[in-house]
C-alpha cells in the first residue's frame, strides 16, 4: 500500500530576520503575540527594541519590522533568503 508522502519544512526565522535587517540572528527572540486567524503568525523582538511580525498564509510570507513590510513573497524564490528554508 502506498502511503502519501509528507514534506517537512523548517524555517530559520532568526537568520531570515537578520538577513533582512542587517542584524545578528542571536539578537532576535521569539515572542507571544495575537493570532490574526489568517495563516500562521510569528512574533520576534530584537535586543535593540525592534519588533518583527512574520505571517505565512498559503505559502506567502509577509515579514514586517516595526510595522514596515520588509519582505513579501516566497523566501525560496529569493537567492538571499532561500538558505533559511530547509525542506526534508
């Protein structure tokens, strides 16, 4: 019996945020935040006080830092960002 395959995708959000903002990955820490009920939400805070919000909805990423969108799209399509996505 053939079972459907499953693909596991992991993201290095700290590295992604560091690449987008010119900061260090270790300075970003995961935070709790509200659920927008649209996709999956991730919240991060930087040691400098910056706040980041990552939303993934149907494979489309929106990354905002301090309310300003710094990336929109699929990071695997971006040569600078695809290294922060691991597919197994």
